[in-house]
C-alpha cells in the first residue's frame, strides 16, 4: 500500500469516527420540524452540502461540519473535541460554534458578520 493510500484510509477512518461521535452525542435529539426528524440529519446534511455543492474534500473540514453542533447542543466540551480529534478539528469546531448565552437573533447576526473572516 502506498503512502497516499494509507493517508487516505486514515482520513476516512477519522471521518467515520467523527460521524459516529456526532451520532452518539445527538442520539435522543430531534429537530423542531413537524416530522421531528433526527437531529443528526442536520450535521450530516451540512457535510453533504460542503461535499456536493462546495466541492470540499478536506477531511478535517468535513469532520468539523459533522461535529459543529456537538458543543452547542450536547454535553460535549471543546476540550473533548480536542482530545478526540486534535487541534485542527477542534479549531474548526470552535470557529463555527455559536455562543448559546446570546439571543438567537444575535447569534445569527454574528454568523453573517463573521462568515467572511472564517478560515478556509
């Protein structure tokens, strides 16, 4: 097996680990829509949008996408993300995590204002 193949395989394993982690953390959560769909559909959908519409293939970015609501909406701490997934992924998750102490309208406003300054 080549170095590229091993690197790709390890990346896929880390991505699957992140998806599993998010699934476990969001197990009992449901969306607020009429059909009360499982919450995990949202982070997985974000990951798919990044892939399909944004052409994103960077594994840490996709991991950040699927983990992005674990700190906001579950008992997950930023330190747990750091320990499980490393500095790069923890940094991405931190960058897109809303401050839940702020009113929803302010959180959404800050998302719009800060989006152009997020890392690539």
